[in-house]
């Protein structure tokens, strides 16, 4: 592992443009369960029944009660961990430019990352199904489920449900950055949900090196990962940041 970290650090300091793609795994050490695998949310629920837009539109009250309320409780108190902070450190060292995240927890921004593309939206915001007003969930009465807008419409979380399009700007910018980067750090994602899972493939097709940080193998590992670092992100990132620092001129 020590050798892999050194090689990764070398790639990062010599890269022109580095982009990170993150998934639920980076927030596991912040106490947020992932979706797949042991202890994952989709072990408890069928995503087509609670996370598909049709399920929400058919029965918003049930989806709010089954999924959204509990998720909000966890997300509202979660704090960034050493994985998120490591990405901030890489940005401040001038090594990393942008984080594309599938997460809706806002923890990259809370940690201090300045350029975060939220591929699947953000759970801290709600949007009215009728008038499209967007509002912070802290400003809404959540004792009445589903919560209602002043116009009478029902609020939904401002995130992407299954069966919905990715926000246009987030998708286009992610595709452009994936094609332009020369190193992509893929952290804590099972790389199974499209179109996010295509970003590393776009990067690879355009000549980038793929660094994967994940304790488990993914469909990318054997196929396109140049440096698979099989470890929890919060354990690995501080070591990677230290190795990058050693290679940069002091000051
Ligand atoms: P998943 O739950 O599918 O995958 C989490 C990944 O994180 C797995 O590959 C784990 O091995 C890895 N992992 C677990 N603990 C880790 C740790 N401590 N450090 C690093 N990696 C760790 O999550 P995503 O790939 O993010 O979509 O899922 C993608 C999308 O599927 C989500 O954005 C969500 C979900 O349905 C929507 O809500 C639209």
C-alpha cells in the first residue's frame, strides 16, 4: 500500500488537471450508510419503491415517512471526515480542481471544497412540485408530512430520484471535466449508477489515469483502474495528502 500511495502522489503532483468523483463511501465514516453492500440502505428498501420519482409522485407521504425523514435526521447532524478534508487539502495544495459528487449530503462544501458539482442534487434543499420554489429544509415545517409550500403544493427534496434526469449543467460540466482531466480520483462509489458511472470511462477514453479509493473492488477496478487503493477513504486520504506534500516545494 505504501508504494501505491507514493505512486499515486507522484501522478497527482505531475498532473495538469485532477478531478475527483465521489460516492456514498466517502461519507460512511461520517455516519451516513451507503446504498449498496452490507448495511446499505437498499438492503432495507427497494429503491424502485422509495427512490423512484413515480413512487414519490404516487404517494409522497409514504416516501417522506419511509425514507426522507430518516435520511434527513442522519444528514442534518453529519460532519465531514478525514476523507472530505483530504480533498480540501489537495485543493489547497493546488493539486485538485473539482469534486463531482453523487452525494446529497453537502459534506464536501462543509469541509471547504470550493468547486463541487452535485450530480444528484442536495438534500438540504426542498422544491415545490407545483410552483418550483426552492427553499432550505430548515425553513420548512417538517412536522406535517408531506411538507407543503405556501402555494399549497407538496415539497420534494431537491435531489435526483431514479427515473429523473441529471441537472443539465451538472451533467455537461462533469462530462467536460472528465474528458479534460489527466487524473481522476474515484472515491467511495460502486460505479453502478448511470450516468455518473460513465465519468471514469470518459476520463479513461481521453487518456486520464484512474485512481480508485475503495475497500472493495468495483466494476472499474479490473477494467480501468490504474491504481486501486483498497482502503477506507478516511484512512487513506491523510496518508495520500502527506505523500503529496512531501513532493511539493515547501512554503
Ligand atoms: P453505493 O452505496 O452504491 O457504493 C458505495 C461504495 O463505497 C461501495 O463501492 C463501497 O465499497 C464503498 N465504501 C464503503 N465504505 C467506504 C469507505 N469507508 N471509504 C471508501 N469507500 C467505501 O454508493 P454510490 O456509488 O454513491 O443515487 O451510489 C450511487 C447512487 O446510487 C447514489 O448517488 C444514489 C444511489 O441510489 C440516487 O439517489 C439517484
